[in-house]
């Protein structure tokens, strides 16, 4: 599996009203304009709402891991671009996700965000670090 952490998510911004959408839209959801530009979304955001997926989603498109399904957290991450992105949320056991700051760690097959605690304890340190470092550089700009 390739590590796609350096690349972020691409959304769209309406040239008329500024509304940001993810996934990128062909027409503005707010004003209907079709004058949209591509927008690279921020790599870091805050958990806006979340829940735990306790049963395996319909497959396909869901691909259960080889070791079998285990419940995972999903939710919306509010990005500073003004859009909320739905994705899988990685955290360590017992960590409170409400309002937690998370970093994009992969984009495929679905957006996946992680807390800094998860990134520190990740069994796959190659996943997460790149995104976290890029986000750190971004916020230092
Ligand atoms: Zn618009």
C-alpha cells in the first residue's frame, strides 16, 4: 500500500460566494454558480462530531481487514477552510475525540484523520508522520 500522506484532500471553492465543498463540486451548493476553483484543503482540523461504527459496513465498497472487522470511529472534521469532511478517526483507547485536533494521515480509500497520541503510538509510523510534519510546517507558515 502506498503512503499518500503528503498529499492532502482537494475540494472546490465557489468563485462567486466563496463556499467550500468536499468532495469537489461541479456546481456551488449554496448559490448554484458553476465558477468553481480547485482548493487544496488544510491537513489539520478539529473533530466536529463523531460516533463509533460498531458493525461492518456493506461490502463492497467496504473491504474488511484480514483480521476481521473491529469497530472504528468515524466523524466530521472541521477544517479551517470552512468545510467539514467525513472520515475515519484514529485515536488511542479512551481518548476523548470531542473537539480533538486531528491530522490527515491518508486520503484513500476514504479520508483518515488521527490524533497526535495515535500518531505517536502508531504501529505504522510511516503513516501519519508525514501528514503531521506537513501540517506542522503549514501552521508554522
Ligand atoms: Zn457559490
